[in-house]
């Protein structure tokens, strides 16, 4: 099975050199939201089907090619729906962007929104103290930084041994007021923080999250502000995403590595993903060994995203050769 997601993140507010939907081609690159993440990989996957049909080659096994939705927002609903419908194979390659490396493992992920409110708008222009959560949020960031350091020291095992930050803790957004000219100058009464925790394939994600929550509750109980104004901890998707790992000597890893090396004329790089994806659903819950492999490019989730067109062709060639190798002809 070749499986990729059709949904994209929004275009964002960064400065694009052209419309995010232009499909501008320049210097061998195709620009646009979703070009790299992951329409380039989807094109490569469906090109395999086209090549087989146009050449009249018949495989001994079945080749599925699908596009799913809901991957970008952590739900995996499209992938899950496909599996529950009965579309299951004995191997799966997901053409997410990998810069022509083979990812035999991926991380888990968990995004949480922490929000706290304090003070009373009636206190403005009165003798009452206007209590703001903005300054205490700095102490909360200190707690986040402690967890960032702790997670950098997590046991990496072989797959993520070469990563300087194997299990990142990242601040995705921090807000206590707006610089919008339409917003009156005022002391913010609400503040919120969007946090992103990632996990390695061998970790018990639920236990790690439990440990994080216990630590957060302890921090709040011992803080002069957060002990009085209890923040809300809200998971942005539940359950969390899990990691996955396929052995380096698995038949699928060896087949894709062998065929990619032939396409590139150089030894294929086999490593691990810097991100979570839906590979774990296929492998952990439906017994489909999964690899992640796709084209080169840059700018996913940012302005001026692009995919390198030559790498899309190389991705398709490697996928085609692997499909013929795996399915037989």
C-alpha cells in the first residue's frame, strides 16, 4: 500500500513570494502550500499506478494507492477509516517528505493548550490591583525549559542515536494579548500556551504524559500565582500519536533501500523521522509494516513551501521498483 494524506495546514501569515496556491515552478521547484507536505509524495505514489497501467505490467500481488484526510491535525481519521473499511496490505510506504531518505521510525506526538485567566475587567480605572497572567507565564516557560532539558537526555536507543534533540518539547504559541491596532492597550486578563511534546518509538507515551501532568500540577501548586489561578490543561487531540519503528533488516526496509540506491546511484540513507505521522496506525494497530519515504523540498508549515520536481520523479521510480519487487510480476 502507498498511503499519503491530502489535507494541508493553512497558508499562514508568512510572506509568500507568490500565492500559496499558485503552483509556481521556478528553478526546478514547485511552490505552494502542501507541495512538499505532501502533494509531491502523493503524485509520486499515484504515478506508480499510472506507469503500471500504461506499460501493461501486471503484478502478482495487489497494489493499493490511497489519499487520506485528517493527518495534519493529529486525528488520523482518514487512515483509520481506510483500515476499518478493510483496505489492509502486508506492507505500507507513506510518501511524506523525507528528502529522499528512508525513515524506518517515527516519533509520537502530543499537543496541549494551557490557558489561565485572572483578574476582573471591572478593576480597570479603580483602586483595585489589575492582576495579569503575563508575568507568571514566564515562570511557566521555565518549567517548560526544564522539561526540554529532561527530554533531551532521554534514552535514545539506536534509531534516534544521532539526533541532538531526540524528543523535542516545543512552544508552538504564546499569547497574553495582541499587537493588533484594533485592540485597546490593556493589561491582559487571559494567557495561553500551546505546547508540543514528542516521544520516541520505544517509550510508553501514556506513562510519560502522566509524569508530565504530575510535574505540571506540582509546579502550579507551588507557584504563588498558579496555585490561586488554576490553569486549564486541554489536549488538542486524544489519544496522543504514538511512534513506530521497523527493523533495519526487515524485508520492506531492504527492498526499498535496494531500489532507492539503484535509482540514486548511491547508497540510500536509512534513518528516522523528525516528526510524528500516521505510520503507527498502520503498523501497530493493523499489522502493516510501515516506512516513510518521499521527495526533497523545504518550508513545510511555513511560507514559500516547495518540492523539488526531480526528486518527485526519483521518488516515483523508487516506489515503482519496490512495488514490482515486493508484489512480483
